[in-house]
């Protein structure tokens, strides 16, 4: 029997000014829901005081765990780390800046616990009916996102998923144990890797609309380890790994 119903995983890098407010909102929301939960914050080699800020919140948030990585490894790496370290029956990850708020958990849990239509992966989407982009990205980032989504859908056959990269997803413990250990992408391409592996391994996936607010301070650009070019490189690496069965898809269980 699970002692923890829901794990919230939050990757954090240079978030000392924003993460405190978001964590307090998450605590307030989950306390109101009256479920057993944990909040797992993974510090991705952040050079600022993010780790200190989160540690100081432990006095107010009893079920807050902090994992600090000295070296920056990338969002994909620390989300995997958090999903594997978590103990919840259901495990969600969302961004530290609050661009997609915790209250999306309501609909996500409704879908993942539906006895008649059991889903294993809930994907937040900013590009489907019912979604709302309250504050938009700069035009150049919107253009990169549109082009990137077209390539992702075409290269990996994810035509049903117009937005693989939204930072809100919920998965079951079973999926975490069987899919996450296979994943290899350390940077922002991990989202489409998760979806395509879950699809190939016959897990049930559903998208839900989210309200999304663009926040300043992103590390996403064109070049660099978190840039658009790196995401495209990782996209074709995932495609090659699938062709070569490096994910061992034929073995449905790890």
C-alpha cells in the first residue's frame, strides 16, 4: 500500500526569486485536496541560492524533499532523477516558475484514475481546444516552437500531440518504473522521448488543455545545451535509437 498518493517533481535552476511563491501555492493547494503527497525539488547545479531558499522552506513544508546536484546536467536528467526518487502512486512534474499551475492536477488525476478509461500518462497541452496562453512568448520563440513541434510530430510519428514540450505531465508509478529508466535525453528533448516511449510500450496517453503563462528568465534560445538546435539533434538521436532498438522496446518490461 502506498503511503504517498501524489509526488510533485520540480526541476530548478536559477529560481531563487520565484520558487518560494510557487512551492507555497503547491502546498496550499495539496493541503486543501487532503491527499498524502511529497514535493521533490531537484536543483540542477544552480549557481544562485535556489538550494538555500528551498531548504529554508522545509520548516513550513514538512513533506518537502530537496536533491541538490552540484553539476548542471539538464532538465531531462533531473526530471528522470526526480521521477525515480519519488515514492508516490502518481507522479507529476511541473516547472519551478509556475508557468503551468498546480491546479491542473485536478483534471489530470481525474483522467489517470478513471476506472473506465485508465490512462498512464497525462500530457499538458497549450495547443488544443480549451487551452489558454495568458502571456505569450516572444515571436521568435513562438516560431521556433511551431517549427520544432512540426519536426517532432513528423520524425517520431506523434501526429496526435501538437504540444509535446509543455512542462506539465502526470504519470503512474508503473510507467515511471518501466519507461523512465530507458530514457537517455538529458536536456529539453526528454519530453518527446517520454511520450514516444510510452506510446511504443503500449501505455495509454491522453492530453489535457492547460492555462500557460510565459515567464521571463528562460534559458531556452537557439544555440547552447538548452537551445533549439540541441533539441533537434536530440530528436534525431531518439529516432536513431528507436530504429536500433537501443530502448529495448521489444522487451516490454525492464
